[in-house]
């Protein structure tokens, strides 16, 4: 049995908190029904876009 099976769980917590924060932000900014519908997909995709833009700025893309 693996003794340190919980050692990789930190990334999931950080992603989860980022998702919740982004979802709250997008829900508060939504004015129409379709913006409410798009709030969840935007919150799911947001961390990936953030990392992409960060790496692009660091490595010059």
C-alpha cells in the first residue's frame, strides 16, 4: 500500500478554490441568462488560460 497517497492532493485544493472564486466572480458579473449559463464553463477553463498566459509571458510566445 502507498504510504503517501495524499501528498498530491494540494493541487486539487488550489484548483478547487480557484474554481469557486472564479465561479463566484462570473456569477456576480452576469447580467443575462446566458452569462449565468456560461459562468461554470468559464470558471472551469479560467485556470488553464491563466497558466497559458503566464507561461507565454515568461517564455515569450
